[in-house]
C-alpha cells in the first residue's frame, strides 16, 4: 500500500497525474479499464444515461475511500442525520454511500481477533516500509504511525485513530 502522502513527497507519476485522492483516482481508472476490457463489459447492455449514473456512483464510492474525503463530508452527513434524511434526495444518498465506504474500510476492527490482528500487522508492516522509504530515500522523518522507531506506540495510535473517527449513537 502506498499512501497519497508518499506519492506526493516522492513526486511520483501518479501524484503528477492526479492532484488529490491520488490512489483513489488511480483505483477508479483501473476499475474503468477492467470494466471496458474484453469479457468484462458488465455495463454494455444498459442505456447511456444509466451507464453515466453507474460510473458516477462508482467514482464517488471509490473516491470516498480517501479519508480526506470522509473528513470533508462527515459534518454534512451528521447534519443530515440530525435533521432527518430524505432518501429521495440524491445528495443524502451520496453522503450515506460515502460514509458506508469509510465504514467498510475501517470495519476490520469488528472482525474476530485473529483476523483483525493479522490485518493490523499487515497494514502496520506496509506503513513501516513506507516510513523506511521516506527516511532513507527522501531524507524526511515519517509521520508517527509510519515511523518504525515509534512501533511501541502503535497500539495506542491505532486506538486513538479509531476513537477519534467513530460515530457514537446517542
């Protein structure tokens, strides 16, 4: 896993191609490429209007996996929830889809301990690898969660991240 931060810091071709949500834009483009490749034209029999709508929903969903997008949209979502959503409004449905994409991304914490432990180990291993690249090749100090020198603080950082991003029911 390469984060947007590393792409930008390293001036990667992807960061030059996409100015925001670098990896998410790349994932969307790959999705479109797969959907248009021989044998995968799942959308070939729908109307042009339906095709445009499906592609727009796919793009919004994939871009919503960027936590920066989540943080940008969550205030509006909480407002809609507190005022009472109107599911006939596309904007309200779009906000819900965006929040659900983040929920799906962060849902590993709800899995059985052995599964979650393995996922956390894989993610932290990838983060530390990125931190090593930043330190060794870019000569910069990585952020704490990617800093192998702060590995002993990782569980506390992970709990802090989840606590600061959870939605509590009232």
